[in-house]
C-alpha cells in the first residue's frame, strides 16, 4: 500500500496523541474516500448539466458549507 505524509499543526498533533485508541490513518483514509465520492457525484452532475464549470464549483462550495453547518451543530 502506498504511503502519504500529512502535515498538521503541533497543537492538533498533541490532541491526536492524547487519543491513542484512534487509528488516525483510518480516519484520514475514510475522509479521503468520502471527499472522492463527493467529487465523483459532483463531476457526474456537472457532466450532464448545462451549468458552467464556475457554476458547478460555486454549487459545490455552497453544498460543502451547508453540510459543514449541519454537522457542526
């Protein structure tokens, strides 16, 4: 399996180190898979759409912002 390296701020790394039972590699893999899935859906929608690339990107940003607000509450 290929390896990637992520840089995180020192304070975030300290917090991660406090949670020894969490497999942070798996958390990262899951987040990457989710993002790729979202991008695939967005590309599929935009390929069939008459929207411009700019319109599709703006729509994606709005969706991400909405999801962030929903799950932050």
